[in-house]
C-alpha cells in the first residue's frame, strides 16, 4: 500500500489536536465528482491504497444511484480480497454504568435519575464471564462509564479477572476495552493487564456540535478526548479503535473526521486504527435528541461502503444497535466484526429472567437480539466463515507489526486457517447438531478453496489440527 501524506491545514503532531472543520467542509463543498473520478478512486482503493480526504470526498458526493451501486460493488470486491468471507464475533460486557458526564444522547448520563446504577462485583463479573463462555464466546469488549470508581487500576483488575475465568473448555482469549480517555500513566496501567484494543469514540468530530451535546463532566473537553488515543500510543498500546456516533451531525462530515483521525495516527505513529466503529444513535432512557441528522438506511449502507474503500486494512465493527436486515446487507461490502448474543443490561448474561429490554438499565436499545448460535447459523447459511480468532494479538502481530503482515495481504494466510480452527472449537463444544453439521460443511468448502489458491497455505496441517481439536485439544493456531 502506498501512503501519500496529505498537506493539512493543521499539521499532524503527537498528542496535538488535528481537526479543522473548515478544511473538511471545503473538501465536501468544493467537490462535484464525475463518474470517471469516482471510478478512478474506486480503482485506487482496489489496489489497496488508503484514500485521501479529497478522494473520500469524491465518493461521499457521488449521489447518482448507479455510482453508489458501483461504490458498494467496489467495497464488496475489496472486502473479499482483504478479508475473504470471515466475520469475527465478539460480545460486549458492561462492567458499570456510573457516569459523571452529561451527554444528551446517552442513557447513562449523570442527570438521568431513572437509570439504575450498577457496577459488577468480582463474583458477579465471574458469573457473567462464565455465562458468556457457556455460549462459546472467546472475545469480549468491556465497557465502563466515566466515573472515579472506574480508575485505570479498576479497569486493569477487571480485565485480568476476566482472563482468569475458565469453565469447561471455555475461556476468554481477548479482552478489549471501551472506556474514558486516560493520561499516559493510566494507559500504561491498563496495558499491564494484557488488553487487546482500547476504543475511544469521538462521538462527533464537529467541535461546535460536540459542545452542544456534551453538557457536563470531563467528556466536555473535545481536545482531550480527541487526543486520547495518542496518549494510548505513547503508553505502548498500539492497538486502538476509533468511532463516531452517527446522527449527532452530518454523516458526510463524520466520515471525513474518521479518515482524518486515521491519517493522524498513521502520520504520527505509523499505524492506523485497528478498528473503526460507526454506531447510529438509538433510543435510550431520558434521551434528548431532535433527529435533525438522523442517518437513513440508504446513507448508512453507503457510508459503510465508503469507509471500507477508504481504509482497506482497518476492521469495521457493526453492533447489535442495527437491525438484522441492515447487518446482513453491510456485512457483504464492509463489515468484518459483529457482536452476537448481545445483552446490555448489567448482569444480564447470567440472568435467566427479565428477557424484555429495560432502557433504564441499558445505554441504548438493541435491535438484533438473536442468540450467538442463531447468528452463527445464519452466517454459515450465507456463506460466511465465523471466527473467534485471537492469534495475531497473542503472537504480537499488532500495531506496526500487524501492518507488516496485513498490508501485503499475508495476514490472509493466517486468518482463514485460524477462523476454521476456532469455528471447529465452537462446533465441537457449543453448537447444536444442525449447526455443527452445517459448520463442518462450510469448513470443508473453505479448505477446498484454500487448496485451489496459489499461496503458501499448508492445508494438510490445517486438516491435522482440525482433527486434533475433534480429539480434544484446544487453542491451536497459526
């Protein structure tokens, strides 16, 4: 991949703000792309080049329905080239919803007196993790409100505790974090727990809108949040995730903000974000949201395709905020990670009652409430390869090292085999018979496809490891 730095009005400096709203709007307002320009940009992306702000603006401003379909087709082709048919699965686990911020769009905001405030005790956390392991989960993201109780030491403690929980063949092999920005020392403390990705969502990259929505608490500081992942990088956490909450401001601007953030991290730290998230605002307890910038399904699917083309090697995460129909569509041309069996009420994974969602106990409404197995079964039916792989993170293939593997496309040699091995584990340990039978058919098809490739993939060894898993071994990976 050829990376050509852009000349930006605000130069990229470590731990310095980098967003210029006027510059972003100049790109958007002064770009009237022709069909030839749109196709040229799609071609650059298919050559696995990350797009510039100017090129991204060309795709955003392509409004002809036929060109939008070409953008989606290009994204579909690029996703197949880089990621194959894999979909990585994870689950969110809310540790505590105490919060000192007052974000008008969030059910956890400090002024919401209807919210039921909880923080999992160690024993409660263990029960939650055991319940998740019983369903076959291997990857979690731990979510915390911003509150003094959720210190770096507390976050590190809970992450370490999750790793220690083993039930049967169950274990959590990767713990990601979604929490408030920290100072450098705080990030170092959290890093000591051997975490995976640290996520911080800017929510909106538009400074004036940011002030409008964030009415109190530390989160009101736009620049401190914006540079949060710089401090994570300075502390040695080279695996970071960015995101925007679509619906707070114009979606076109937010896409440009995400690309500008990607540029900044690459310019300063030589590695972009490991993941990008793009949740749409949903119903929440005591929400204050006028819907002016609500994003339609049409625009949402378009923006996902644009993000896929703009950042070929960055994982795109779609959560259970979205409906089954939308999730099914965008997995075809953009998304590489989804959550499954999601429950947002604190302590709800280990509960056997209270099936109905209670917005006073949740941060937002879930629109895909299917079980993990229901999602896996449908993925298999649709030709996807479900994956719980965590090998790269555990072998140190993160940050710049990950880019060394992924940018030339070598990572595909590891990811497809590891996806099959982790799927085999799930089928053996947790899947009902019908899903198990379907899953092994999909594994065999993927093995045959690998045999046809002219790449250095040791298919006989993959088959050998699958048989070892069937015989009782676990946690085999390349």
